[in-house]
C-alpha cells in the first residue's frame, strides 16, 4: 500500500484546488449558540461546488493524473456526491468520466452527474457489488478508478475544508465531522493535528450503521450490511483501509445520530441559517448537540458536509 497522506499533502491539495473550489463560508447562529450553551462555527460545505465537500478530494485526485490517465479517463462508483464531484472535476480538467451509480440514487444526483457530461452505469444497490463493477470497467477500458474515500489524494483533498475552518476561526475545542467511509474524517484529522493539536475531533455516523464506532472499539475494520438510514451519503458498509489507521490513532471518539436527529438538524439549518442541508450533512450538528454539556461555553466547529437533497424529499422531511 502507498504511504498514508500527511498534512503536507493537505497543503499541496489546497494549492491545487484553490483556483477551482469555493472557499465556503463559516456561519454562526446566536440562537443556536444560546440553545446549545456554546459557540458553534459551521463550515458550510453544502455551499461548495456541486453541493458537497467531495469536490475537494475528487479535484485533487484528478489533478494528479498523468497524460495517459487523462486521455483514457476516470471511473468512479458512488451513491451520489462523489459521482457528481468526479463528473464536475473531470469536465473541468477535460477528462472523460464513467460513473457507476445505484438504481435508487436521488434523481437530482443522477441528473446532475449526467449534466456534467459523464457516462452513468446503473447497478442494483442490494444485489450487485459496485466495487467489482468499477474494477471491471477500469480493466476493460483502461480507466483509472478513483474511490470515494479509500485514496490518499481524496483524503488529503477532503482535509482542506478543516484547514480553511481553522485558518478562519483559530484553534477550536472540538470539531464534529460526518463519517461514512472516513475520507473526510481522516483528512480533517491531518489538518487538526497540524493546526489545532488540542482540538478534540469527533466522527459522527448514522445510528443504523455504526460500523465506525464498532471498528474503533474492536481495533480493526468491522463490516456491516448496507444500513437503512436517511443519511444516504454515509450508507457505507465499512471504513476505508487508508482512513482507518488515522482515525484509530487520532480521533477522540465516534458518535452516532438517529434519523430523527438528522431531520431536526435540517429544520434548524433551514429556519435559523436559511440553508438547505441534506440529512447526511446534519451528522456533525447532532454530534455537537450530544456533547453540548461537555463543551459548555467552549468553541466548537461543525462541518456541514453537503446540501444535495431533492426538493420534494426536503419538503417532506422538514414539513412532517
Ligand atoms: C460522502 C459524504 C459523507 C461521508 O464522507 P466519507 O469521506 O465517506 O466519510 C458525509 N456527508 C456527505 C454529504 C457526503 O457526501
């Protein structure tokens, strides 16, 4: 296995993506601070290009392709945001893209991926293995596979969101980060280790799929069945082999959030911050709420990881 990324890789990734990515805002809400009894800083990656932090890792990985890889093209598998991130990055870098997506991916995500000019290959989420399909396409067509989290350039790219956050807020007492396969959390841990070594960093995953917490307790990667959760961006069956050692060695803890807590978060972001946030994007807030007592009066960061949710689904969830 290649070397794990370091903070230097996050710095280089930041240089590569800065001309193309948005420097997303860090927002605060007095009402929310009063309610939680702390000062919360929300890093708004729902306002990133294509609507999620995944643009950072995808663009960084594709920027590093050599001429042959660029000509042949990229293949990726994803339930949504990574697909759009690869499709947009490939379009910007003039690289052909093939994306393997589940049959039940949100309509807006399918349409957006096709809209960026990528070829979409559909698979059955429950009966087929996307990793096998991706690997077969890579072999048949000579494409380079960029996985959604288990890749050093993807991990380093994802760490740039926390780098920007710390550069803006200075050191924080705690940072709450949505957790699926661990690309975002591992990159965040690299940034925190260099910029805010005393900041406690927490991963927050769906209650129905707590493989990350199980893995931390067991000291090895635990595999689970595809979890049934509203958080479609964190419906992973296991942590990545590269993110895992960084998480195991540096994370303060892994927390979980129920679907009801995620919907509460969507309502809070809509009413207080006037923002559309997808269910997965609310994991960090749910974690901060769970530990609000411990961080009373402290400064706490929350990464809002994405905002891609069909409007009718958004209305159903926040309106119910
Ligand atoms: C992918 C994704 C996550 C999880 O990121 P990992 O790097 O897989 O841990 C969280 N939130 C959103 C919105 C995502 O798209």
